[in-house]
C-alpha cells in the first residue's frame, strides 16, 4: 500500500467502484463479499452513499484468488483449518460452563427505566397538584367576587 494517496474525484450513487481506488477498509469489505468471508460486513463494490472519494490507485489491490485474499487479510492456513478460517471451540470460550448471563436483564436499561418511571411519576403528581391549585384558586375567586 502506498503511503500518500490523494483524492482524484468523487463517486455517484450506483457507480461500480474500481477496487484499486477503494480505501483499505472498503477493499477488505469488498474481498469479504467477493470470496464469501464472514470476517467483515461485505460490500459488492457498488456505491451507496453520496460524495465518497475515489482515491489514487493502489496496485496492491489486485487480488484474484482466495489464497491471495487470505494472505492479504492476514489469515494463515493451518492443518486444523485448511480454508484459513479457524473455528472456535467451546473449550476456548467458557470451558463448558453454562452461560448464566442469558436470562439476566440488562442492568443499564433496567436502571434507566426506573429513573424514567420515577421522573414520570414526579411530573404527573406535580401537574395534578398544580391543576388542582389553579381550580381551587379560581373557585375561591369566583366565590369572593360573587359575595361582594
């Protein structure tokens, strides 16, 4: 990858982007789409946003085979994973323990929900009290001016 790349023009929505003019992240997503890797989101190379830049050409973005793509992404082949993509084992994750977090409520959202309920209750009672006071004052003024 060259050090200094410059913007040569801007893309339009629906244009097919030349891989050599993509950014590094766009090219990784393009390779994931092209070869069916699930490493990144994947992108078909058709522009979907306004005013994205076309960069000057990078000659290292000319990958044609799956093996070259794996090498570009930094994935090496091993005897356990001949396709270059390692499968995680359950033992690597939790050592066969049950995941107890599955049924727990997200504590942050529960706390925020309690705060919102408390604020709603305070607002309800303050507005009810103020409405009652306004009606009471109006009623007392009506009585006062009717008896004068």
